[in-house]
């Protein structure tokens, strides 16, 4: 996988993307952004893309850095700072660019009110002493790279979040007319207490552990899919209506 994207050893002894990798990463990035709802995305792919964006010369391309992090959140991919930053010396330009982009991305997630990828807050906090001034900056100047408008980065993040329904409005808690208490009572008829807890965590876009995500996909999501099936709904409607009618 890594070799396919032209990754090689840099002069500092770390691994870095080759000159062609930003173009390769862009191709992969576009396919993931367009099909992320169906496509399986791996952590190595995400790491390759983030690394390539930190060395790209096109500001429009670099501005999509937070959107890639949003894919991590959507897919439950944990950011590995050791893998992403640890391959470079602290003085390396790519390392410093990655630090700046990660730090400002955490700020943009906060401004947009979006769920933050796992470990991003901790990474940003560890970078605060070096990059705190970027929190109020209008532009991010990359070393040996372009000047990227923070507004463009925020716009790209919001656009991806809206297109993939990642923002909190579609995942908001039920309205008062079908409030959480009433919904909880209904769910208790079909789901265990743990399953009901996972359903509400998904509704509120809260973080799930790896074990919870696996259990949700393997059990809870399948039960919800059956309930949502049109044939099951038609059958339930027909039987409940028939049961409400008096026998002749």
C-alpha cells in the first residue's frame, strides 16, 4: 500500500511522500470524499493523504486537510501522532506543516461544532506552546509551501460535514413530541439496555470505543435495518390494524 503511493525515506531518516504522491493522494482523496459512505478507508490511507497534503503546493488542496480528519471521525479512525509526526525531526518542514494543520484543524472543528476525531484534541494540546497564535490567524503559512486561508479550510470542513450529514443537526436528539423518554420506553421493547445506550450515543454523535463500534455494527445496526425494512413495516402495520378491529 505505502509503496504504491511512492513513499520513501527522507533525508532525516523518516518516511516521506515522493514528489508524485500529492497527485496520487489527491486521486485517492477525491474517491474517498465522494464515496466515503460506501468505501472502506484504512488508517494507512488517511496517514498517506495527510502527509501528502502537508507537502502540497496547491492551497485549495491543502484546505481539505480538516475534511480528511472528518473522515477519521466518521470512520472511527484514531489519529496516530507517532506515525504521522514521529517520522520527522521537529525541525523538518513537513513536520512543522503537519503540526500547524493539525492544530488549526482542532480549532476549526470547535468553531463548526463538530465531533472531533479521536486523539485530535490531545495532539492539538501538545502543540499549543508552539502554535497557539494560529488559533486567531486568518492564514496558515506552510514552510516551503502555500499560504492557506483559514476560512477556506473551515468552508471545506463544513461542506464535507453537510454533504455526509456529519453535523449535529441531523443527529440531534428526538423532538419533544417524540421525546427521549418515550423513545427510550419503545426501544426497551426491542433492545437490551446496552443496545439502547449505543443507539442514543449514535443519535448524539458521541464517541464509541472500538468494541462498541464493532458490537453496534454486528448486532444493533442489523436489528435497526430489519425494523427499517419496508416489508417489515408493512407487515407490522397490517397486523396491528387487524388486531385493533373487532371480530365479526
